[in-house]
C-alpha cells in the first residue's frame, strides 16, 4: 500500500495516451496507459495508489461501465473523465458514479495537471483515512466483550454512574473499564473516543448483536 501514486490512463486513442504520458512525465508523475477497459481490468493491481484518467467511449467497454464496476467493488481511486463526446447526461451520470471531474479533451495542459494533482491529493487523503480505519478496527478487536458493551454505552453519552447502575456493578469497576478502553483505543478522553468512532463510522453494536 506504500507505492508511489501513479496516473492510470484508459483511452483507446493512441495519440491521447502518448500526449497524456508525456504531459505527466514533464512534472515527474509515473504513468501507466491502457488501450481498453478490459486491458485495464486485466492488468491493474487494486492495491495501487493514484488516479485514473478515463475516456467514456471505447470499443469493447465504456468508461461509464468501468466506473460502475469500480464502485460496485468498493474501489475508490479518484477518476477524471476525459472525453471528446461529453454531454450533460453523461457528466451527471459520471459524477454520480464517483468521478471527481469531467473534462473535454480540448482542456488545457495546466488545467488538466491541476485536476490530476487534486485527484492525487484526494487519493492521499483516502489512503490516510483507510489507514486510520484499519488501525481503529485493529484496536477495536483488542476489547473484551464487556469493554465493547461499556464503550457502546459511553459513546451514547451515559456517565460512569449511569452505566454502573445499568450493569449492576460498582462505579469504580466502570471507571476501570473506561480507562482500559481509552488506552486500548488510543483515545485521550471520552470526547476523543467519540470522535474516533464517528470518523470511522462506528455507531456501536446493533440491537441484534447485543
């Protein structure tokens, strides 16, 4: 997961692939080019980082079809749609499928480079967020069942006194649980713990899990 971010170009036009490769290389960006959607799917490593510059209309598979497939498989690499045949309906559909921008092939070099850099910045943010979530889930697995139960109530806003009453155990025991939870989760305070949970989409156990 620590690879150098790469610009992946998917376009059936050899001239476009060459010009995009040269443009990216002028600013030191690694580039991989593919002549079709199928070639991209056959050769691309999903663990790679970077962004995709994608043509919409290609023989053997459309760019929109690739966008759909990427999103269905939970692949969130930023995609810039670049086409000579764009229209509003395609732009809207591409954006709904997660494209970060929709540009005509007549776009200027600097504008395109700016959008590529913005996409790479977004990819870096996504990578960092995923790393934080993996660390959060790893820490979550270290909690005992009782600590998970206590944490789920803590993040709902109940005090140690209320939690002790709910479980029928002493206030001191709940305080000890809470201290261990904060340490295991790498949280400085209950407020920090709640923020970590929210940032990582954790809302506690569902009723069927309790």
